[in-house]
C-alpha cells in the first residue's frame, strides 16, 4: 500500500513531465488499479512492456524528486502548518513572548523550506 501512495505522490508532483503515453499507462496502473495484462491489451503493447514502462516511469519520477525535493519540502511545510494549527488551538499557560518565539520558529522553518 505504501508503494502505491508513494507512486501517487510522485505522479501528482511530477507526472506532467512524462509523455502522454507514459501518463496513460502509469495512471492505469497506479490510479485505476488495472492489471498489467489489461493495460497491455488496452495499449497494444506486451505485458513485459507495461511492466518495464511503469518501472522506468517510477525511476524517472523518483529522479525528479531526488533532484528537486518538492515532496519532501511539501511534507515539511505541511508539518509546520499542523504545528501552527496546534499553537492556535492551544489554551494553556503560554506567555506572549513564548507564543511569539514558537510562531517565529515555525514561520522561519516554512520560509527556509520555500527558499531552498
């Protein structure tokens, strides 16, 4: 299951960089959960060809992530946003100064991710 989620994220971020044919085959495998045989029949290629294409696309998409780090940055910013939400919902005894420091720290992390 985790592999499918990872492939979905890679495709969401970098899928537009694949050719139309690659996108169609990759979507059929990852999103439509079609078998290799079904995809091969639909696209007029061999089952091995489908397997190789999916593997090559995954490697290509992972290569983009290795160079651009968009998913890693997205996840880091998402975690910071969750922390901001947590701070805004906090009803405890935090001084204004502590609150400013915590918010400043979170915003610095977000800005650092956006600037890298």
